[in-house]
C-alpha cells in the first residue's frame, strides 16, 4: 500500500436519547430523554409528500 494514501478519521455515532416516552427495543440500554434529565422533552415526526398535478394515479390499491 502506498504510504501517501489519504486516510480519514473513524466516526462513531453514539445514541444520546430517544425522544419518545418509552425506551427503544433495539437500544434497551439507551435511556429516554426524560430518564436522561429532560422530563418535558418529547420529539414528534411529521411526514408530507408533494407531487405535481400530472403525477399518475397508483397502479395498485394494496
């Protein structure tokens, strides 16, 4: 391997606290925000999709 090969630092994502009122089943050791000292914090997610008026109707109703 070439000694001048560029390297990048390794980055690790560390979960801090789920925003809901219950612990996540996939991260049972990570406390909720309330357990971590933020009793009134609760996150909510809202999704919206927008398209143009010429978007065709779905081909399936499943």
